[in-house]
């Protein structure tokens, strides 16, 4: 289904400002539809052939609809749009004519011209027509409520024709709530209540006002009822502003543990202020739930903060223990554990500052990459770069993914590049990047390198980083890239160092870090990982993580 803007731009010559005004009407006309007990259809003239195109439609919540089928996108002409043509050409509300039939449904037609006021406040030309079509199949003698609804609807219809409705929306107000059925109060020009619907009466009774509202000065009543004098003054000033023809922002009133939302609208048909319309809604339970959610969010953030502190304490204890250990292998294992714990603590630190269980992951990746270059046991200066964006990730995904990236980045930096002054023997033992090699560990007491199975990281055996033949060495660099495609997160960690050794087994090779990576990717993240030689040398690790499944698990 095409949008209002798409239809108007395709079939008419309306200006962008005209289309914006039609959008404002469509965003606020549920009020008029409910007051009128009628369907509203927004018609725009089609260029050149006297036909009209329906670009928007709203059905009433207070009465049966006149149309079972949606009318948006329908182009009609001839006698069927004669009433629209009169309203558009003469610029007046059309109410003449006999009822028409839509199948078995009799309906009454009305047509309201739509004007956009000029910058100097003058009524502009008619840019569209609002059709007000009422289902007459349930016609009966109207009640006092219905009469007040219809009278108010006629006033608002005239304001549409004048170009003064709808009023501009205030910043932060994304909806037109409260609605007609929540509670309606009509005021005269002096601010006295002339009518209050039963729901409005009930809302004020919950605030502590037990008497009938008719005859009351509503602004003064708001000052008396509000628990907070400043809040009561703001609510009263909103009523007075509407009586002056302004459109104040919505206000809330708290009294006796209850909360009521109010919206005041000026009534000024033909430019004459005759009073105001005040819509009210009891939102006590909504605010209680909001306060409960705020408390829950604060509690969750505090838990993340304490978890982060505890993890940092664990990391500090491991760091102290590593300093007291004389065996190089044990010291290296403890230092690696410190880095793993610290990477998890980083996620909880971010969550402790967030209002939900999701994190902006790009900043975490940048911090982990920076830390990897600072703490890695290597003499080479390795640059880090991120391409693309991880976006917002659930906490469950972020915690596992940050450990995976931490291992891959550390191994790439530590094992992917030889020391700057160290000549590389192609025939010597392989030492590679994206996993780590025992051969690259510190030497033992006798000066010989520690022996053990080969471990592979983000690089591999070879002559070290170099450009094309004769071009000289290339600066060591590790690149982390990420993008989303079809609810999948694709991540790659690539270095320009050595390559994978010829005998490297992608399924079984690697040190403890690579084993952790495989377990997290295939288990917690339910994704896949692949290690391979880079297209231009070096080593590349690629991860594919299904976001939809992990996000639903996190939400659950």
C-alpha cells in the first residue's frame, strides 16, 4: 500500500508544505472521526481530469464504519464526487444531498475543504477535501453525549476549513492521546464547564473531586486538585492558553495517588474563540508501571555494576598471582585469564550505563582492540582498524562475542608478526597469528624456546609482512570488519602478517584461546567460524552469527 506522500507526489502537484499539512491532519483526525461517529476520507484532486484520489482514511471507534473495504488509493470521478468538487471549488463545508448506499449500508455524505494557512496567517487556497461519511444503519435519537460530540465535531470541521486545525504538535508528543472515549470536557469562552462525559467525571473523581463538573471553572479546579502547586499552575495555564486560541502541550495532574493526562484544544470556528475542548485520561496504572520499570532498570544496572566490580577484583587477584609464579607457562596462562575476565567486565561496565539489556558494540570492540595492542607480549607495533558497524547487540550475544574477538585480536597481535629485528627463517617452526603458537612463548631457563604443539593465530609462517616484491615491508595491521545481512552478523578479523602453516588443522589446531573461540561461536552464539589464509596474505578469521535467534533468546 502506497503512503499518503507517495500517492500525492505521483498523482498531484501539491507542494511539500501542502503534503506535510495533510500528514498532520491524518495524524490527528481520529479525534474528529470519533466525535463525528463517521469515517473520514482525505481526497486530493487529480491533475487534469476532475477526479479525486483518496490518500488516507480513518474509521471511528465510537460507531460502525460506513466502508468495509479500504478506500485508500481509489480514484473516483463524475457524479460520485460532486460534493467533493463543490467543497473544493467553493471552499465551504457541503452538507446537502440525500443519503447514498454502499451495498446494504446507507450513508450521509459531507465534504470539508482543507486549507493551509499562509505564513502571514491568512487562509490559503483549498488543497484537499475531507469526506465525512456517516453510517446511518443505526440511526436513532442522539443522547446528550452524542449531541455534544457532534457539536464539537462541527466546530473542529470548521477549523479544518479555516486552516487552524490540527494545531502544531509539540516536541516529544508522538501521539494525540488522550482520545475522545477516555473523557471529554467542553468549556465555554469563560472557562466554565458546559459538558463533561461520564468517563471524564470518573477521572476527576479519582483525583478527589466528587461533585459534578458542569459550571466549574476548570483552570481553578486544576490548581486546587494538584498535589504539586507548580504542576497545578501549569495545568491551569494550559487551559487558559487554549481559551486564548493557543494549543498548549499536554499536562499531567497528580492528586491523591492518581494521575490524569489532559490535552486542551482551542475551539475557534471562523476564527472566533468560543471555548475549549479538554480531553482527559486516567493514566494512574500506566505511571505505576513506569515507576516499576524505572526501579527495575536501576536494579539491573546496579547488578551489572557490581558484576563488573567483582570481575575486576578477580582479574586483580589473578594478576597478583601471576607476579608470584616463577613458571613462565603458568604466568602466561594467568595473564591470559586476566585479559579474558577484563573483556567480560567491559561488557558489564557498558550495560551498567545502559537503560536496557543491549549495548552499542562498536565502542566495546574499539576498546578491546586498543587493549590488545597495549598488553600483547610482542615487540612489533601493530595497528588496529575497524570497518563497518556491529550496531546494538543483546547482552547475551555481546558477552560471548567480546571474548571471541578478544582472543582473536590478542593472538593476531602476539603471534602474527615477528619482532622488527628478527630475521625469519622460512624453514623454521611455524608461528602464526589467529590462534597463537607455543613456539612464540618466552624462552625457558636454558634459553631454548618452550616446546609444544603448534598453535595458530591471525597470521602464520612465512617471511613476515611485506608488500609486493621489491616494495619493502608493510606496516603490521589487524582489521576487524562487521556488517549485517539478512538477520546475520558477519564478522572478520584479518591481519597482514604470516600465513597459516601448511599442516594447520582448522578443526583441531590452535591453543586454548582458539578452543575457547570455537566453543563460544558454535555453542553460545550458535554461529560458525572459519580460519583461512587471507586473499592478499596473512590470515583471516570469519564468523557468522544469527542475530534473530540470539536476540529472541536474549528477550526471553
